C-alpha cells in the first residue's frame, strides 16, 4: 500500500468534504425542534414512571409492616 503525502491527504479530505450534502437551515431547525420535543416527552414519561414506582414500592413496603 503506497504512502500518502500530507498534501495529498488534505486534497482527498477536501474532495470528500465537497461530496457531503449539508442540511439546510430549515432542516436543521426542524430536526433540533424534534429533538427538544422528544426529550421533553421522555423526561415527562420517566418522571411519571418514577412517581408510580416510588409509590408502588412504598405501598408494598407499608403492607409488610
């Protein structure tokens, strides 16, 4: 396998970077908004699940007393 010089490597990197399809500003904003909404929904879900588990365990422990 032939060694690549640093300049050739940088040329290759530039060529590959030019092939990338970058998202538009609108696509980036929509994706970011979807991430924020999903994160909030998951936080609510886990808070409710934690609350039910906390009270369920407390109920089970109180039955044993």
